[in-house]
């Protein structure tokens, strides 16, 4: 049985723990590896290694740091197929989706390779007579990241490349449910030239999360995951004096106007609602049909019925959910939707896949006539379940969206530029798609979820990540010659 190792001070080492967590194939329930609950002593060793490495890494030329990430992106490209296969085996998503997971993280690595252009400060000459003022963006020190199960390649790559490129050292805690692809990415980072102690990896559940939040020598924590854990991390890390950014739960709405291109809209809606078995924080889990677009409900159902559910390695449309507990939760919420009066027009419960009878499969599920007081609307289901609502006009649709507490992402489908402009201006959501269902920005921007979907002012990757992982130091300087100053000045110079 494979035992997942830790990375401490440049060495991949076995844990001394007595507590091991099973990693299972979601399509078969077969235990494929075990991951340790890292001990407190091992976490301290990782932090000490990161502290020590920071003293030299922070002074490493920025071009040297950039070249490491140039090599790293090449290594990820070279090993793309291998990484996707590892990811599918432990997480369950299709091979195509696994490749997309890796690729979206790769884009951030490529952006990190341009750090010399991203970490430039400001300079103003002669702010007063003979006085210059300039700002420099310096690294914080030891930073940490806590990542979720649903994107075990992309989200770690959102975090440690930007943190390390800006001159910090890093402690990464991947999801204990699927850490193996993350560890392979870490191996490639070491191969690319990341020095000893600059990147460290620890494992485990709540005990490791709390240790990261509490450790006095960790300066910042980045988190992506559920709302309950995100709130816990933000409060605990902030109370310990750390910077914290937490990207959390969502309830993303798509608004369909009657003038939208029907075929394109239906295809995009089915992919965004049911792709990755709905296990995306940017999944389009609610659709608001406006006016006569309400007549499209049978067409939406027909698209969903054509999707094929199978083991991820078969590379069909949907793979399994991550665990039996996740499947049970999704099926419980489907049952609650029926009990509360929503119209279940497509039921994905009870699905079996030949040869994978123990898999955590739930098929595409659609509820019509959903109202805002139902559990299926109020909770993030995190499964392939689409809630359909109706609105008389665009104003009513926007009211529905803005009344929802979450603000991760939204989308509108229309051929009207005026309607799209009104929507992007009036909707209170951080990321807006226009005829594009999952509006996750490329790394030259930043992930910008809002309201209950986010805690902290700055988002992961992109411009905001450079700000999050650095502190601004402002220097005001005057160099005297022999005649530059005469006498004592006890007032503020104007």
C-alpha cells in the first residue's frame, strides 16, 4: 500500500504518525493509498525549514525565481497526461476534466514566471527639495495554503507559485481526500529548482488546519473550500494576527433571456451545471428562465438526459462524487427538494455503472418550480443538481440574484448588449459571464468572488495575489551635500 509522504526541508519523508487516512477510488471504493495525519512536531519542522529558507530566498534575484517557474511550466506540460491520470484515479473526474484542472493551474505558473513585471514598486523624484520617495513590495515570510478536494491540481497551483515567486516560503496542506496529484506537482516543482525549505507539504484534517492557523511564525493563510471551514480558518487565522483569504461556498445563477442563442445556451448550461458532477464552486446550479424562455424546460431536460455517467477513466461526461458521504448528502437534498414541493423532472438517484457498482454515482438531476425558501436553493448541493426558477423580466431576475447571500459567479445569456450591460452593472456578484457560463478569469486578472463567498479583501492568483503575499515598504530619502542643510527645522516643511 502506497503511503503518501510529506515534504520537509527539501526531503520527501514518511510521517511518524500513528493515524492514517484512506484515499479511495470514488468509482470503486478501493483503497489506493494512505495519507498521514501530520504530527505537531512535523508541522513545526516544516515551519522551521521554511523560516530558515526565507532568509536566503527573499534575497534571491527575482529573475532567478522567474526562471524556476519557466522550467516548472515546461515540466507540467511534459507530464500532463500522467498528472491527469493520477487526478482521475483519486478524485474521480473525467480525464478531459482532469487535464483542464491541471491546465488552469498551469496558466498561473506561467503568470508567476513574469513576476519581475508584477512586483514593481513606485518612485517619485523630488517630492520635496532633494527628497525622493519610493515604494517596494517585499515578501511576508512563511505563508500557508489549505486546498480542497475538487481541484487538487489547479488550486494548489493558484497558491504556492505566486507566494514563492514573490519571495515567500510556503507550507501547503492539500486535501486529505486526494493529495497524490498535488504531491506529484510538488515533485516537479523541486525538479524545476525550488530550493530546500522554500516549499513544504504537510497533511491531515482539522488538527493540521488549526495548527497552521495558530502557528505564530506563519504570516498568511490562503484557503479554498466549504463555507463552514472557511469561516473557521478566517476567524482563527485572523485572531492569530495573520493575513487570510478564504474563497468559500457559492450558489451561482444563470439568467436566460428569450433572445439568447438557444442551442449554444443549452449546451453551455448543461456543461456548467453537470460537469465535474457539479463539484465546482463555480458550477451554474440555478437557472432563472425569463419570460418565454420558461418554455425551454423540456429542452434543458433533453440535454441533461444525453449525458453519460461513468468512471472517470472512461472519459465520458460525468464521473462519480468524491465519497459515499458526498453521495448520501446530495441524495438527501434531492429528497428534501421533493418533500418541499419542487418538481423533480429528472432524477439522478439510484444510478449504477456496469463494473463500478460501488461507485459514488449521481446522474444529472433537474428541479423545476424551485423557490428561495427550499433547502435545494439555500444550500450549496455540490452535486449534479440544477434548480430552475422563473422570472417575468430581467429586473425580477436580478432581484432574485441579489437577494441570495452568495456572490461567487453568475452569467447571463442574451443577444442584447443593453440587457447584458444592465446585468453586469446591477448584479451584486464578483464574477460575471456574458454568454459564458463559468466566468473564472485568467491569471492576469484575479478570482474575485464576493459577499458570502469570500472573506478577505484580496483574491487568489493574479494582481491581487501579488498584493496579498507582499507588504509595501515606503522609503523617503534625502542625500546631503555639505550645503544642503542649514540650522534646525522644528516644523513640518510645507
